[in-house]
């Protein structure tokens, strides 16, 4: 369970460190996904980044943050196991793998894959997980209906749905903050959707 103070701090990072970068990114045609790497000990910021697919289609917010993290001088870079990986949106297959291969063992996200598909009109997370990884093998049983598209808790990482944690907290202030951040991301999404297709991103 994430405490109220921790949830407030994570929402602060989304609002004050990630979203301002994303506001600039979407204007130049990048998607609205962002990420930050924090120290678990005090949730202080190590790196915040946003999607930069106009430069390289692999620079999703999470991967861009990982790239920046590993570019830090070794003496300034905490052990990934001492870090909390914060994602604005539930990571796609690329970013799930990037987080795993980089040794981070926990991440939290505010908006789910379903939110990305339904509220932000970016369906690729679910489509790629189904299309590339979970195509039923005709020689075996089809996956059980409704099963998760990846193991949200596994030997490499634990993922935390922050919106669920906020709902479970029952704290009106936190619930209101998430609503406000949702409105902010609706605006960022509108900017991205207006200009998408013009920036040369393969899956836009
Ligand atoms: Zn991704």
C-alpha cells in the first residue's frame, strides 16, 4: 500500500517534473507518455523525461528516462534496486522490457493501458501485447479470457496502479488531484492528436 504522503509526492513529480516536459514534447509531435526515476528512500528525483519519438521511435518516456539515467556519472547514479520507477502511463511491451533489463524492481503508473487506448486514443500497448506476444498458439489452449497481458507482479518487478491506490485511500484531496491531472493530460492529448501523423513517428 502506497501511503498518502507517497502518493502526493508521486503526483507532484508527475505534475511538476514530467508534465512540463511533456507539454513541450507534444507541441513538437511527441506522444504524451512520461517517466521519472526516484530514490526509494525519500522519493527524490534522479531523472525525469518525456517521450521523444520524433528523435528516435524507441525513445518512449520510460526508455528515454533509462537512457538519461545511464548517462549520469556512475557516482551520481543510484543502484536501480534503490529506485522507484514512475510512469505516467502503464508501460508498453518495449518499456516493460527496458525496465526489467535495467534492473528496476518496482514501478508505479497513473493511467492504465485501457486509459491509453480509450481516453488517449493510443491503442498500441494492448495491440502489441496481444499481436506480438499473446497470440494464441493454435496447438495449445487459447489464453483464458480476461487474463492479464503481462504478469503485473513477477520475479523481476512489481507494478503498482496508482489510480487504484488513490481510490482505495478514500482521500478526497488525492482523488481531486488525480482528476485535475487527468484534465491536464486530456489537454496534452488534444495537442498530440491534433498534430499526429506529421512528425514521422511510425506508430502515431
Ligand atoms: Zn513504451
